[in-house]
C-alpha cells in the first residue's frame, strides 16, 4: 500500500521505517514547515518570559524555536522558571536542549491535558509564559485564565503550508506517480492544507483528536490513531488493512471530539 506522511522533517522518528518493514511504499511529502523568529526583538521578548514562574510548551516546534533564540533557560538574575510540556515528545525536546521539565502532561498529550496537569501542580503560579506558534489555538490560555492565572503568550514561530507533492507526476520521490491509498496527518494545519480532491481518494489517518476535528470541520471522514505516537499510527494502519476491502476512503465518519493546534 502507498502511504504518504505529511508531517515536518524530524518528527515521528521510526514511523517511515516501521511502515516499510510492513511492506508499504512510503512517501514523505510535508504539508507544513515552521519558521522560527529571530533577531534582537525576538530574543528580548523571550528573555522577559524567563522572569516568570512557569513556561508551558505545547509542541516540539515551540521548544526548538526557543532554542534557536539562544536565550537559555535562566534569567540574568539567576531565576529559572519551571517548565511544563504537553507530552513525552515535547518533554524529550526540552531535555535535548538541556532543560528538565517540572511537569509533563502524561494523561492527555494536548493543550487541555497540560492545563489540567498544571492546575493540579502544587507549585502552580502565574504569570505563565506560553511560547507558541502563530496558529496556536487558545485552549491552554483560556483554561488558565478561567482559573485566575495571568498568561503571557509569545509567538516564536510561524507555520507555512506547502503544496501537495505526494502524487506529483515526474517527481523523483519514490512511488510519486502511483495513487495514494492512505495519508497520515499530524496537525490541524496539515489537515487544512491537504487538497480536498486528494483527501477524498484516500483513507485518512489523524494523529490525535485535534487533527481529526480539523478534518471533520472540512467534511472529510478519517481514522484516528489510538495514541499520538508511532505505535499508534502503525496499529491504525494495521487495522485498516485487516478490515474487509483493505485500504480506501473510510465511510464511518469517525473523528475526534476536541479541537486544537499543536
């Protein structure tokens, strides 16, 4: 089966290899790229957040964009804010940058889960810094503010959509000329960028409920991975193949029940 992966480079390590080991033809055709902010103004804005009690990160992209600025994790006076991560991948990104998160939302790898975990933390305090992208949804900010915590959102990167190349004629991508049977989408931005005519010819697998909700908003039925992980996607692909008729557009309309952006 031909499977197109639409996430950015460097995400979901091992997914393509796992699919190929199962005998699938895999094409990587990112639908979005992120562009971190840079320059003195961006560094100054980030440095101001270091004086706050907490910084909460809702994506690896936000962590990586913070690292690009080179402001570190400690304010000039020696104060180091506690760090929170939306899930294990974001926590791993923080550790890769030499920062240990004080809070990891284990029960739910999305903004609402991070808000819940933060509110339960005994050291929860504001103002709370929210490094994020330009398309971040207000789920986390609203949840914190409803509980009385002041927030300081800061846009660290922009998300830019890319043209569909999963089936480009004459492309040098492996298998680019064949018909796509299954497309994996890892963010609402990618779900919005997927051409409708392409989406309706393939089975769509969403990595998480926010991506599934974005597809539902467009009237596109999809499958949803049981967990937003490599293992969850592989299991869902196996489930597609195990059903009568194998791959093809899913008519069930099964989607997630909560919106949001990573």
